[in-house]
C-alpha cells in the first residue's frame, strides 16, 4: 500500500503499473504488448524480455487447447475468469486465477487485458486442509484468519474460534448452511450463494472478497475461500475453507481510492497542464488542461511515446530537457515556441522514480506583452524601425567591432526635404503614411545586417558596417547607397492622391578610426546633412571637418543666449489689435533680444535654440513676468482695462509640470489683472498631451486667464481642439489672410474658420492684415478684429503706450514705422 500511495503522490501512475497482481496487455494474436512489474517478478523475466512473446510459452502444455478457446471467447467480447498452471523458472508448479477482459478501442476489440493472481499458496493450503481439519484451527488469530466446514448431508456448518469471533458469535457455534450464509450482507449474499452452489454441484473452488454483517451489526470485509471435499467414490460431501478479516486492508484501499479521487480531481482542476511519462517516455497520465493545450484526447496519448505522438519535438529543447531530467535526476525549466501548435509554452520537468512529471502552461499572452514592451522600448511605434535608443546601442556595437577588426563603417543621416510643409498641406494621417513609406523604402535598400532607424520626426539614420579597411572604398559604397536611397524615395507611390516623390538630404561620415565615439559620429553625419540642405537639397554630402565650426558657432550662440538671460537682454514688443471701429482691443507681446552687438533680434533668431537647450524654461517666465508688470502699470491708463495682452507660450514651456504654478505666481507677484492676460498656444503645443493640456487650461481659466489658438488652420486637429478645449479666441493664420484676394482656396478657408468660430461662440481675429481691401473682405465675412501692419508694427513698450494707450487708434498705418 505504501508503494501504491507513493506512486499516486509522486506521479499519478496508472493502475496498470501499480496493481498488486500481475497485469498483462495482449494484442489480438496473444502477444504481450505491456506487462507490469508484478508480472515480471512472477515470471522471472524483465519487461523487455516479455514484450512481444506469446502467452502460450508460459502455460502448461495440457492447458493450451482450453486457454486458446478462452482467449478466442474473450476476443469475441466475453470477459472470462479462469484458472491455469505453469512451471516457474525453478520448475515448481504455480497456480493462477485470471480475469480476462476485451480491450475496446473505438468500439472494436483491440486486444485482451488480463489480471492474474498467484494462488499457489492458497492451493497448497487447500491441499493441506483436505488432509486435516486441524489446519482450520491453525489459522493465526493475529492474522484474523479462521477455518470453516459445511457438512452437506447433515446441513451443518462448523466454524473455528476465529470465524466465530469475526461474526461476533460464541465459540463452537453450530449453524445450518443457510444460517451461515445469512450473515453475508445483502449486496454480497447472492454472490456467495452462486459460488457456494458451484462448488457443491461442480466442485469449483472459490476465493471471494465479500462483506458480512456480524451478530452485533458490524460490517466486516472478509476474504472467503472454499473447496469441495469428496468421498472415496468422488461424491461431494463437504465444502471447507477459510475466512480472513480484511476490513483493515479494505479501509486502507478505500482511503487510497478517496485520496486518488481527490488528487485526480485536483489534477483535473489545475489551471496548468499536467502529464506524466514513464522511463520509456510513454504517456501515463494527461489532465484536461493538457488535452486542451496539446489538442489531443488523452485516450489517444496514454501508452504512446512522446516522440511518436509529437515527432516535431524530437531534437528540440523539449527532448534535451526531458532526457536531462531523466538521466541526471534534476528539475528542468524552460520556455519554447512549438510551431505546429503556434504556442509559447513554459515547462517545468520534475524527475520521479517512475519517470517524469511535467507541468506546462500557455504563455502566449505574456510573450506578446513582453514583445510589446520590447517594441515600445526599442522600436518606433509609427514605422516599426529601431528608435534612437536602439540605434545608439547598435552603433556602439558596430563602432567597437570596426575598431577591433580594423574595418570601416558609415553612418548616413537623412532628413526629409520640406516635410513640415507637406505635413501641414496633407494632414496628420497622410504625413504619418509618408513617414512609414519612407521607412519601407529605406529598409528595402540595405542589407539584412545593416540598421535603418528613425532618429526622430522626419530624420532617419542608416548604419552600414564592415565596408573594408580602405576609407575611399568605404565612402564610395556609402555614396552608392545614398544615391540608391535618393532614387528609391523619388519613385512615385503608385497610389492615387498620395504624395509619391519624396526628396531628402543625406549626410555621410565614416567610423572606425581611433577616438571615434557614437555622439561624435552622429554629430558629423548631422553636420554633413545640413551641408546637403545648404547645397540645394535632394542630395548627399560627405562630412567636411571644416563644418565643425558650425558646431562651435552653435555652442557660442547658446552661451550668448545663456548670458543674455542672466543679463536681462530679452524684452517684449507689442503689436496692436483693433476692432472694426479702429479702437484698440488688445495687443500681442512678441519677444525680442536686445543683442549688444547685433541689435534687436526676432524670435526666429533664438527661440528654436532656447527650446533645444532648455533655456526656454528660464526665458519664458522672465518674459511673462515683464509683460505682467506692464499690464499692471497700464491699469491706470484710460484704455488700459479695456484690452487683453496676448503672450506666446512655447510647447516645452506649457508642458512643464510646474507651468500653472509659475503663471499664477507671476500674476500674484506683479499685481496684474489675470483677465487682461491671454496665453497664445499653437496646435503643436496642444498635440503633445491632451489630458495635460485640458487640465492646465481649466486651472488657468478659472483664475480669469484667457486662451487663444495661434496660427489656426495650419495643423491637422483643429476641429478637435475647438470642440474640447476652453479657448476664448481663434487667430486666423496670416498665410491664409494675405491670400484671400488672390487665392480662392485661402478665401474659402478663411470664410470657413470665421463661420466655425462664430458658431462655437469663439472670438476670431485675423493676423497679417496689411491692406484695406483685405480688411474689408474680412469684415464682409464677419471677422471684426484685426492685427497687422495696417494698424502697426511690433514696437517697444514706451512707443506702444505713447501711440495706443494715450489716444485712440487711427485705423490706418500712420505709426507703422515706429517699430
């Protein structure tokens, strides 16, 4: 029992191998297909020596005809119980009882399943009983074994003391045969009567496990053995036998069955797949989840070798792991993708004395998540190309390999020509499609070992490695690749309505020389790209070391910019905004750099560098504070409280986590009326993070600050912004305004913007108004506020106060030259 329990707990062995009796599985020809260990022990041969041999080799010659007939009867679908004898290896005669059953597969008999019990000892005991009834009293009390005798002629049944004790009856109790039978439980009595009658009438011995109910009402499981006793003439005159109390064993077996049932239930309920294999790698158990994942019914798998059922596993990590766990007795864990099933599996293999226990589960979802995380970290979501992070890593590896092997490589830095204009014209969706198309065409030009990466925006970087040791030859290959890429991008897309011919500027530099670093190589390729831009675009240029001066100039400019912020050289200029009556309705504050040597510089000379260097986070708040101090001072002017001042806010400044706090702090410290302040945002600023944008705008509008959408109509999500953002004013971009008289498309766009803004209750103002006819067109369309050279150039604070806050606006450009 301990061995069976161990088998169940460790590997859920099939009952075939754990059965206490000998068990044989034969094919329809009578050859052994499988046997258990008990069968091997009884016959004294190894399993490998038995498999394939015929059962007739192990039975007595005189029994061949009878047993062959029984075998044929079983194959016809009739279970049979019978006895037979055979000679052991030492020549001794052995007796067996056999229960043979047909083995059905898909409703057809595929073989015979036989359970054979060695009853040699029982037969010897019965022979001894025939010689003397004293053997009945010799039954061991400790074994709860007693003898009995039924005298048929006298209809009396005699029990030994132990049998009386089993039945809770007094010693030397004498009963009729019928009275003795009546102690058997209702579910057992018919069987006992059947075997007893067969023994009386035909002399058939019996050996049964049945249940009796004692005189005290106790249910007792007994093993009852009986045989016929004949007189000298051969007439059956008695039946004698033995009874053993096997309640304890039956209880243990019941517990084992319960435990096996619970364990089997737990195995079936497991979320993980579970199976066991024997030491020949044949399946011995498969749970429900394993059936589902493997797509096979367990009936098809049990008894079959793993490599026969799944031949694609041969030679894979699965076979190596199984054999390692079996041979070395160690636990093995691994993951693999089994292509025939299209699944990623996580597998744990545990060795056991009988073979292997295997847990596995489907990890496809986890693998997809890991791949998505990997993709997000190292690949561009729009094009699928390596991103800047992965590019830098690969370039570092290529650089190290080139320096180690003495082979040169090149970097090509590509920037699309006029992409911003194309993107503004075509729209966001078509712009994204163009970027993807560029990625596809570039990837088609290079070798599998090369890298094409999206560096950012409309910039791409190509890394070509192992171009040889000669610099001119390596550069020649790089220039050939540049020409190939220019030609590929210039090809029409072939799709109606799509921008097909794309041009770009390419910078080329070599790497692999001593002292090269990733940053240096990228910088050189970038500089070469700008040289290509300066040469007319749609071309390529090698890196020119003299262009290094450009880097130094940029660094010098950045240092000057940093000093200018410290020295307070940045001031606001103001451009008036007027209504239809020529009255001042507001002004826009525009940043100017009062450079000591170069004079007054406009935003185009420094804002881009301020944003790239991060100085915008210092410059922006300084300009805002200066404007707010002016606004607070203008409160006493006659027209001061009647207008708002617009302040441009850069995207980086707006999305700074502390932006709202900075603005409120500036208003509180300067005393400016927040209702006179309006912040101008471009669509690019709104695009970065819509939730963050809405949150910040609502926080500031609750304080009275207004918002204007600058350059409206140039982006690709304008309607979405108008609908969802707390805007006060829309500014029509001057690129449309200036063309309203000459370009029907510009005129139509302006009309649409005005109608849309008015329908949403938004104030609308036109920028770039430079002539009376343009103003009159706008008035006719319903736009009643204007900003442009017709009313004034941007001018310093003092001039603005002199001409606009002390007297009404004149409605013409008399003071336009004041700036």
